[in-house]
């Protein structure tokens, strides 16, 4: 958890009243109220306004604006979120409370890939295992909130264009009354292959002899093409109740991943969500909410665009030498209630979800394209209950604590060389936390918390099976570990924030002791798997902003995380380095201009067991400006102004996915966006 509520101040109230644009004034005031008064101390948020001002192509890239968040850079899109060094299933990524997972075992399609900016109103982030309403979330929660229709007719249209013919276009329309409302939306994304600071495409990083190099007709092809559509309809049977159903579909085509050995042929995502909520039922029952959801992802990847698919080999008889056809489905139900209990509020609930994951691998070198149950149609069933109580101890102290219990079952429904159909494991987990918020003087908030979080191994870590050669050489392969235990995180956080009308500074530190942390390792010279280890992680964030005269704002941020494999006495792998930003912004509510410096220190703490190498530090410059007036907005910007050639630390696949060289960050990129909201 981040025990500091990072508020991004904009303008003092006195200056806001001087704004020329009523729309801009309302927007900025709303953000101040949400961040300054409505968010709980352990939360941070990112609004769609901030996303629209950036050149980000997906949510994973846009979230790096929040201190403590970085991303895994695979190519032009589909960046995977890293929160304080935690990633993959160690963090929960939800959409309107819906649990969402990708299908690709190589995480070509992380959860943050499966929705579009145009659907989103705000993203809420909790750092650490302080969310008890959902299972898992060992390192934190990222909860995306989609747009809701307002009263009357409304909508927005956005068009963006940038380097490498990147196009972002979207439109939403909504209509609402006191008894019903609805919303429809569509978005389109397209881009050619970006170039790095050395003026080479990201598909040109491989040597001319590498089997993973792109074919000549694919080097300059499109990087991705994505169509998304969604709809939402709600009725209000009474003035204190609401029933809402939503559906979204995304079709991603021809997505290239220089980071990996294969590319995505397609990703097809369906999301369905229904909620029913009643508020102010009685003096005791304040809120009751029922939610039912389902989502599926179909993903196909192969090496048809790589040299490996056309090598002179009698074994290669198809248009690919390796292919994985993967599918995942999640369905679940939640029932939550908030009760007035004594001097405080009691929130509790019960929830269930099922996550099925099936991945079939085919390779020329493995028994002539025989179907291999890479992830053997495995399911995870989870049933959980939680209770959380919040109590005000006078006007200066707030105490909050809770408990959660989960029963989980993992089962393989197919047979591979690791497990037989019917193999299953059962887990029991307990999560708990205690948080204290103190305001000893006006403007100063102090936060402290301790928490226990757990997460069970996923299907890949338990049952994955990828022989390198025929089964007769059974030791020469990468596989899961069906005897893994659940990871337990004991974490402590402390932080402080001080703010006035013109200045704020905030900082926090955390320490995590991770028992049975699931870590990839080299089992022998020819065998790789997963193991439980003892690990520790610690770090912190610092942010500040000063409101100067003449509508100027100076801002800075700093983030650091360090991980250690205590069992092996070595650094923990895949930990981002010290990073920060410094920016100066002019903003009068109608016009803004900003210059931003991005900084990252060299990362020398690496795990040689995963073929992890050091990464040099770097500094880049971004500039942008824009105008907002009566619903219209225009933004123009340049990222990496001086065309720096550099690499983020999480820019290449570690063993076992290792494909070769690092993927450089994009070079100079000019972008433009035009929007209208009514």
C-alpha cells in the first residue's frame, strides 16, 4: 500500500475562479475534490484527462505517471504493469471490479491490454495488500473505472495521430434520464513499427543470423491494429436502486512483440458485467451490491513472421515452426454490504470466481506438430469472505482493519508430461490489515499500516509443460511445479503528507517479507522450473509540487524498489531501478504548456540465473501544450525530444522466454490529439 495519498494539486481556489473556461474550471475542481477529499489515504488515481494529454498507447504505459509504477516494454503496445517491483499475478487488475486475465503464457496480452482509453473515466491504485474485497492482490490493486452516462444527451469524440502513423480514434454517446440511461462506444488503434533513437525499427534489433529475426516482409509491417466496441444500459427501479449491464468486445490483429520469439495473430476479448445495487435500505443497512460477470480471451501466436518459421528443415511442414493457441475464461459473483455498526461502518462480503486456462502448443521439432497441453485446461476455483471495520477515534484519528479468508482449488483437466488429468491442489489463505490515519495539525497527514496478503500459484506455475525436445529427453525442458505453496506477504508501510494551498510534499516507505515467494529458477543444467523462496522487498516514493506565481507549477517525483532473494543471497530479478521526474507547467485553465524530464538510474542489481544483465541509466525530455475551451481540446507534444537511444530495465525477456537482444524505447515521437466533449 502507498500510505501517502498522492494528490496532484492543480490551482488554488482563488486562481480557479479566474479561469476563462467554465468546463476547464469544473474539471480541475472535480479532480481536486476527488483526490484531496474523497480518496482514502492508500489510494492514488489517474484520470482520463491525464491519459489524453500523453502519447501512451495503452494503460500499462500511461500508468507510469504514478510514482512507483513502471512497465515491461515488449514492443509498440501491450505493456505490462509493474507496481513497486510486483508484477503478473502478484497484483490484481480489475475493470469495474471484474477480474480479468490474459490468455498468453508469455503475457503478450496482460490484463491492461484488454480495454481502451475511451472506455475509462479513472484508474484507482492501491499499493500493497490492503484490498480485502478481492482475493490475491499480493502487491496491490489496479481498478479501472469505466465511464457512466450522465443526464440528457452526452458524448465525446477523440482523434489522435503520432509518429509511425499511429492512429487513435474513438467516439462515445450516452443518454440518461432519472429512470434509465445508456452508453455506446467504439475505438480504433493502428500503428506501424516505431523506431528507436538509432533510427532503426524495433523489429530490426536481431542479428542477421538470429532465428528470431523478422522476415523482410514483416520488418516494416504494421505493429498492431485494434478495434473495440462497448455498450452499457441501466435502469433505476427506485430512487435508491440501480441495475446495470455492460458488454465490451475487443479484436486485436497482427500484434508484433520483438521482446519475444513469437507474435500475436489475434486476441479476441469479450467482457460481460451485471450489477444491482441498493443504497440507504435502512438505518442499519447502508449499501447492498450484487455483481455477476464473465470474460473470455482467445489468443493465437506463432512465429510466421520470423526466420525460424522458414529454416531449411524437413520438420517444418507448415507456415510456422511453433504456435500456441490459448484461451482463458473467468466468471464470478460478488455480494457486498455496508452496515452501520456502532460508532463506525462495517463492510463485508462473499465472492466466488472460476478461472479456466487452456494453452495448446505445437512445434515442428516436437513430434511433428503434435498438440501439447502446455497449460492443461486447468481451472482455479476460489471462494472467499471478508469483513472490514472503520472507526473514527475523535477528529484526528481513523482506525481501519479487516480480515479475509479464501479457499482455493486448482485442477488440471488434461494430461501432459508433468501431470495427469484430474490432478488438483487445495489452498487456504488468510489476509488481514490494520491501518491508522492521523492528522495532528491542519495540512499534515501521517499514515501507518501493517498487512498480510496471500496469493495461490496460478495454472502456469503449477502445471506448465514445455519440453525443449522429444519426451525421451524429459530433463531438458521448462515446466511448472505442482507442489508450490501460496505466497504470503507481511508488509509494513509508513508515510506522511503535508499540503497547503500552494505547496505539497508527500513520501512513503514500505517493507515486505515474502514467505514462499514464487520464483523462476534453474533446477539443473537442462531443466528450469518454479520454486518457493524467502524474499524481501523494500522501497518508497516521494512526490512534491509547488504552485508558483503566474500560473506556473513545479513538480517532482522519485520512486525506488529493491528486492532480494534471501534463500540464495542474491538480488531478486526484474526489479526496476531508481527513477523520477521533474516538470514545469504553465496552466491558466484554458491553455497549458509543460516540459518534463524523465530520469532513471542504472540498474546493476540483477539475477544472473535468469540471464539478466545490467542496464545503463538515462534521461529524456518531453514537451507538450494544449488548449481547452467549451468542450474542445487540442494537445500537441513531443516525447523523447532529443531522440535518445536508451533501454528501460524491463525491456527484454528473461529466461525462459529469452529471445535475444533488448528492445529499445521509442525515439523522438511527435503526437497530436483533438477532442470534443458534449
